């Protein structure tokens, strides 16, 4: 699935859409600033992927600081059978 821009995510958030957003940054980064996403650091994702099992066929937006770690998370999730994963291209830095 194609990635998502910060502008599109801001618009969808403003429209109060129900979104499934995963923040793959470390806990300390999440504590400094976050957009209310579920925090699953990239390093723990393989051990916690079962927490997302119910979302396998739903749109899932992953983000990090700049978009690199979340691109890796997207690839991993797709390898696990997730069908609608989108990476936030500019990361949280582009969103805020």
C-alpha cells in the first residue's frame, strides 16, 4: 500500500477518522512527544506483533522520527501478512 504524507494524516486526524497508528520509536522518544499512537519500539516489534493481529487486514499507519525506522517496520509487518501498512513519510518531525 502506498505511504502516507504528514498533510494527509493531519487532514484525516482533523476529520476525526478512526485510525490505527503505531509509533516505532523508543519509549524515551515517545515520552518526549507523541501523537497518541500505540508505542511499539521497532526492536520489540517482532516480539509484540501478536498485539496487532486483529489489524492484519485493516489500514495500519506506522511512524518514527523521520520515516526510516517505520519503513523497516512496514516491511516487517508486510512479511508477517499485514496487507494495508502505510509509512508516515516525514515521520513525527514532519507531522508536528
